[in-house]
């Protein structure tokens, strides 16, 4: 069991380097930037297959192909992103902190994958990044954000930051709530090894732009947080 977990952990960076290199070469040869995003699904599936993640998805019919969304999910593990990439009907870009751009290969993947980089230490820069993301969403892009801002150290729903809801209101698109169950056991925040296990992805009904257009951000945030708590089957952290 431990040997398999060690192999899983070694596989992740090797597979990531291979897939980024392969995707970059495909983009250069075929001159199609969309290839990189489509291959992110293969990257996630490769991780799940090798590491032994048993993934089931519920509510996929709530995400209509061809529509733009701000996808909002709870965050329990580094494995959340590959699992979301492989399961959502539309592969989203995601909002990532600027520090990740210092990681070799990951920086290239974030750039070519069309993800939104936010400098959380600079309030003005972060606001401009979210405004730019709203423009791209209006143009047909779907973006994923973890409003807790960090991976949970317990199986509870932490308090939400407001960026996702500001973005959704600015773009005039639905919010798609997603609840992840079981990802913390695969690779917890305090852990060093990746283990196999069962994961459930629960996609809720989208919240229409009309429902949030005139609501204040705190009300929208509280509503979405409660829906994600129900989808993830986790309690709200009271602190």
C-alpha cells in the first residue's frame, strides 16, 4: 500500500512534465491553442487511472455544453483540479495564485491553458485579473474557482472569499456549484503521499444570472456556500 502511494506520488510530476511537453508540441505543430485545454482532460484521467481513483459523477446534465459558467467548488486536495478536469462536461480554466508560476512546467501549463493568475498580495492587481476573467467569460470561457482560497485541513466548508461572485455578476453568467467528496483522503493538505480511493463529483443546478444580479455579494456567497455544503455532504465551518 505504501509502495503504491510512493509510486503514485512519483508519477504525478513525471506525467505532468510529459503531458505539458506533449501538449506544447501539439500546439506548435497544429497551431491550435485549444488542443492544450482539451488535453488537460487526458492529464486528469491519466492521474486517476494510475493512482487508482474511483471517480463517479452526479448531475452532469446540469452543465449545458456551449454555455459559460463560473464553476465554484469546495477545495480539499491538490487532486481536486485533475478530477474536475476529467469529469466536467466542459473543461474550465481556473483561478490560480501567482506563486504557482514559479513552478517549472506548471507555469507553462497555466499560461497555455488560459488560466487566470491572481496576485493575492496586490489587491488592485487581483481585482484587475478578475475583471479580465469576467471579460473572457462573457466571450465564452468557463472558469473554475475555489472560493475557500486554500485546501481544507478538515472535511468542512470554510468561509468563502468574494472573487468568484464578483466575477459571475460582472460576466452575467450562471454560477455552477460543485461538491467534491473523498478527495482529501487521496492527498490531504498535511500529507506527503497520493493514495487511491473513491471520489464523488456532485454538480448542482446552476444559479441563473437573474438570481444574483440585484443581490449583494455576501448573500450570494452564503447561498452558494450552503449549496456546496449539501453537495459535498460536509458541514459549514462556523469560525
